[in-house]
């Protein structure tokens, strides 16, 4: 019925991917959004909260809610920026640092499984095309 509908097909794909990443991050007690947010913080400790939201293409309130969950789990800490006290830096805690490799491995396993199903070239093309469309529609 909606074979040519971009919204329907990307939303259906997003729901499938959400389930896969939810299962991947479940052993860590994290939701998929929290898992990606934590991985971003682990890659760039001290990133400003607004930069984090921009990097993940989410709204600032969404980032705040996900960060609140990570703070409650003692995985990240908010600190005033040394360059501008109005800005908030996000830093991983020692507990988060211990999760870096396992989180990356869990995500890599999902990615490998998808590549196995659709093929590595198709996977690369799909990610590149979706990123291009997302960028064009901003």
C-alpha cells in the first residue's frame, strides 16, 4: 500500500532498528537512545550538552531527558564549562569508561548481523543515502 512512501518505509525501518539496538543495550540497563548518547560522550568527553544534541540530531529536551537517565545511573556527570559557565559539559564517569568497549562490541554485533543479511555494500549505500537525504531535508 505504501511501497513508495518515504515516511512509511523509514519509520518502519526505524522501529525495527530500535528493537535491535534496544536488545543490544538491554544488558547494560540502557535504552537505545541512552546507549548512543553514552557512546558519543565516551568518544568526546567534555562535549557541551547542546553539541551532543546536535551530534545526535535530537532536540535539547530529548538530550536532557536521556542525560538525566545516565546521571541517575552514575554514567555521566554534568559540569559547568570552563570557558563559559552558562554551558554544561558532559563527562563520562569511571563506570561509563568501563562500558566503552562492551557497548561498542554490542553495537558492532548488530551492525555485522545487518550487513550479513543485506550485504556490506548495500549497508554502506543505505547509510550514505539516508544521511544524504536527512541532510538535504534539514
